[in-house]
C-alpha cells in the first residue's frame, strides 16, 4: 500500500469531524470517497495533505507515518493535491503557477512536459490564472499538483466547478493519471461516475467509513445506491 | 502657477517616501495579513542607522546600506520574537503587538540618541531653475533612490523564486503549502524586504527633513492612507497612491496650512473606506 489511513480522527477546534477512518490505497489505483454533505470528505482530504489543524491516528505514505509532517513536506514527499475551490494562484501567470512549486528536480523540463500535456495552458502561459475559465483552471490545478511528480494525488471534487460537458473529460484525465502509476484518492459528489473509473470505493457517513469495497460491488449494492450514490 | 508646480514637485518627493512606506505596509498586509503599525518606527530606525553608518564610514551610500540592513534585521527580529507567535491569532492581536513593537523601537532610539533633531550633513547646493521652477538636486537624488528601491522590490517580487513564492503565499497560503512552499522562509524574506523598504523610506525622509524619534510614527497615517487608497495588499497601488497623496498634501498647503496638511491623509483614508473600500487597484476581497 502506498497510502494507508489507520483510525484517523481530527477536525477544527475541539470537535472531531473524522471519527476513526481506515482506508488504504495502492499505486496506480483510484479510491473514490463519496458521502453526503458534511460526512467529512473534504476534511479527510485535508488530513491527508496536512492542512487539517488537528489529526489523530496514523497516515502512512510508503509505510512512513506522516501525521506530524507539515503540508509542504508532504507535498515534497510525493502527495499532490487539487482542492475543490481556490486551486490556482490567481495573480500569478500560468507559467508562474507551475514554476512556484518547490521540490521539483528539473523545473524547466517539468514545466515544458506539463504544458505539452495541456496545450490550452501552453498557448496562454503568460496570462494570469485569474483570466482562465473553470475548465482551464482545473487543468492548471492538475498541472501544478503534478509538478512534483507525486505518487499520490488527492483530488477534492474535481468536477464540482466544471460545466457538464467537461465532466467526462475530467474523469478520463483522472483515469489516465492512475494508468501512469499514480495512486488517486478521489473525493467526489458524482459518486456513480467516479466509481465507474475507480478500483475501490468508500462511503463516509458522520466521519466514519459506512461502506467500503471494490467499486463495482458498491455500484451494485442497493443500500449504497439508495442512501448515498443518488442518481449521479 | 510656478509656486504650485514647485509644491507639486515637493509633493512628488514626499509622495515617493509615502509610497515606499505604504509599500512596506502593503507587503506585510498582503502576506502576513495584518496592518503593521511598527512600519513608521522601522523607518526611523533606518534613518538613525543611516546617519550613524554615514558618520562611521564617511559615505552616504555605505550608510544607506547599513540603514537598509538595520531595517531588514529589525523586521526579521520583530517577526521571530513577536509576530511569528501570533500567526494563528486574529489580525487585531498582531496590529496591537505591532504598536508595541513600534513603541519599543521609538523608545530605544530616544534613549540612545535623545529626543533632539539630527540632520544629515550634506553639502549645500544651489537649486536649478528650469522654466522658472526651482529644483533641488538633492530631490532628484532622493527620487532616483526611491525609484531604484521600487525597481529592486518589483524585480524581487516578479523575477526571483522567493518573490514568486511571496506572491503565491499572498494569493493563497494553504495552496502555497501544498505546493511545497515553506512558509517560514517566505515570511523571513518578507520581513527582511519590508524592513529594508521602510528603512529606505526613513533614510530619504531624514535626508529631506530631519531625523527624530517620532518622524516615522508621524508618517504612519499617510502610509496607511496610501496603502488603503492603492488597494490594500497591492504593491503598485500603494506606490501610486503614495505619490498622489504626497502631491495632494503639498499642493493643499496654501489653503489648509502646513500643520493641517496631514489631515488630508485622514480625509482620504475615511473617504476611501466609505466610498471605495477596495481602493484604486484592489479587488473586492481586498488582498491580492
């Protein structure tokens, strides 16, 4: 397992939002985490990337406990993160959004490779990120998170701010990421579509894992479908 | 008309100083997210250090470099000893602490140098007359130094990795962290830069007028007014607004008098907060 969570608790202030979460993620696989609003999905993402102020339990990256590691060191250790909103630096140009990332071995080469991967960004490399559309912003957010060549990508509702016509493209991009060997922790409201490209799934309820298993089994589970997956 | 133009030139000079002070204020606000009331007293420290450095080395340029280093050091020390500990507290706590830091600097300078006025011993030169308008060569040197400082700051912000990181942290501190940017390093660079800029402002103000322990504190209101007028957290806005404010203050002198020209800053401050809180260049959310 490249990433494992053992009895993870935590939250903001005194109140726990996560109440003992156990999950595991293999290299090259996608784990979708779904659940109702307030179930703790985004809080879980923040716990993994190091932005949650208070975390208990163990989070292991390649067997090493990273709970005490600050967010910037987790990023350098190989965890990429695409937040749901505010996922680019708006006043920096597209190129600067990539160049600003620390912990990159061949910065110039990496920027070139990522701009080749996202041609729409390459054309506008000197434009400020605030001028980008929702879809372009998401491409930039992916590119920024990929700068460090991460082994784990944490994606928090990557399709939330997209036009419906862009959603399928976004899921295809996520599937491609996994095919390159990156482990993807995918927090997603569009649970059915997310599970369709995932290897495993987990459904959170009240800060706990209510259901977990192979993605295909969850999609076929009538209880999960009725309570958590919606029509999506 | 000639008098008004001469006042406008004097306003441009004081505006550049206000602009530098406002730049120091807005840099800290944009990244550390609070209004640093110790900026004025860091200016004073820079002026005294330049004065001392000039006396010790016999060179104003060497003295200026010592002043900049002193301002930068004061900024970093204030961050390490006070502001770092308040990072997770409210901006009001940091603002109040900065008033205390400013008071400590001012009291220390008063203790060491006394409360009398000191001046830079510069050679007297005749003013130039251009189309009947008097221009002091010293003013041109002050303007050149201010513009060189502004160019250096903007070069650091836009053409160096640490400057890019500062702008990234100003945009979104959490996103900066998950992008591998260590906040501590950025904050140390920020405080050194803001302290250095404030010191240059103090040094130029000291050359133009006199050096006294209260000189920087007196500049705080115009500096805050310019930072707000320019759009808080917006470096270009702070400088432009500083120049506008300086010119407005000086050209208003025939009508409001020397004593009350500072009140113009207060009026601008109130007007901007009431009519256009995001300032000339700022976005609605305030911090660039």
